[in-house]
C-alpha cells in the first residue's frame, strides 16, 4: 500500500497540485522535493498531471505519470482536503519554501525544519516531538 501525497505550488493565490501514489512520507517524497525541485522543476512536474512515484528528475518521474488533471484549490482547501485518495501528506511550494501538511495530525510543518536540513530559523509552531515517521 502506498503512502499517498499531493505535491503542489502556490500560484497567484491558488494551489496547483498533482497526486503521487508511492513514498509520500517526508523522508521519501519530501526529501526528494527539498533536494531536487525548485520552482521551475515543480512547474514541469505539475505538467505531468499525477505520478506513481517521485524521482530526482522530472524525466524519471514522467516514466510512470498518470497524466491526470492538475487540481486547483485555495490554500485552506488544499490542506484540509484528502479527497477519495486517502492522502496522508500534502506538500506545497510557497514563496520558495517547501511546506508539508500531515493529514494524520492536521498540522503544517516547514519541510526543511522537519527533516533537519540546512540552516532554518526555527518556527515556534513546530515541535519535532509531535512528528512520528511512518
């Protein structure tokens, strides 16, 4: 069974996103996004319209793309909606910063802080003791 996720980008006040079936936990999809996907690459990824698994490049991810419609929501709906897919994590590139929403905990995190990557200013809303890996 996959760890389902959405991968999205805030564009003009709306969130454009795609579905990803496998490895949606922060150490999987989240780590790949943080290390390999900037704004331009996310645009190309969104053009695929849904993927089986996220790879380090858009070209590798395209091999198992579903070519479904891209979802468009307002930010609040994006994080509150897990649809019929049983989404566990929703990733959002917003103002150049990756965020992740854990649907189990109904909580948003700064992805870099959550994974302990780089020099990130601690966000007082984030408590690493609340996060458990899948």
